[in-house]
C-alpha cells in the first residue's frame, strides 16, 4: 500500500505542468522511485528517463498540446463523467466537500477534479482518496486510451495509476497510517494539487 501512495504522489508531480523546477522534480521523483520495485514504478521511471532528456520548454509546449487543447485528453476528470452539464457543478462541489472533510483545500488555481490534485490527495490521505480514484477509474481509463491514441509518453504515467486502482469494486476501507508519504515533497503556494 505504501508503494501505491508513492506511485500516486509521483504521478501527481509528473502530471503537473513542467515549470522551471521540472528537472529537479523529475530527479527527485526518480531518486525516490529507484528504491521501489514493481511494474507501475518501472512505467513511471520510463517516463522520467524520457522527460529528463527533453528541454523543459519543449515539454511545457507538449503538455499544453496534450492536455489543454482538447477535452478528449483533459486532466479534469468530471469532463468524462459529467460533460458540460449542470451535474458537473454538483460533482465538483462533492469533491470539494470530500477534501474538506479530511481537512484539505484544493489549490485556488485549480478545480478539485484535476487528476494531479486527486492523486496527491490519495497519496496523502489514502482512506478517503483511494475510493475517489475508484470512483473515477472509468475517466482515468478514457484518458489513458486517448493518450495512447495520441502516442503520448504520459500514457505510462496513467498506466501506472491504473495498476494501483484495479477495476471492480473498491477495497474495504483501511485506516490511514500516521506515517508520511514515502517521499514527502515540499510545496509552495501556487503549486498544483491540494494542501493540508
């Protein structure tokens, strides 16, 4: 289970916009994952190796083309479940309420259905976050298919997440361990994700 938390935290960081700190972020994630094993970890490491080779500016442009120019590959999961309907507003409000119930506040610059935010929430609060990942497993599957069709290297990150959230009913809840995420990262205001 701790490995799943590490995968969720790493995926949250790797699916966030490649800002000027991107090389350090990838190096930190790589160093942390090198100590773990498993197919999902190898998928993330393969993505990291490729991302470490490309200039940050090129990666940023690729990120925008991949995720921001089409709803078929958006990182906002309620687009897959609710589309542009009134129901989407209710889903976003429900997600915010789930975060608040655990003492979390989504970053002001991002909606609560942003996949990196949900992954960070699942990494840091798995008892509440893992059921949310199960709830949005269908959306993650659709995004993975779209990234595969687009021949995007980000598909490895989504496949790693899929391996931690098996299809089918969610597992029985387990109390959150008081231990921190295997590689806690310092965050600053304005980072994407959720904050405690």
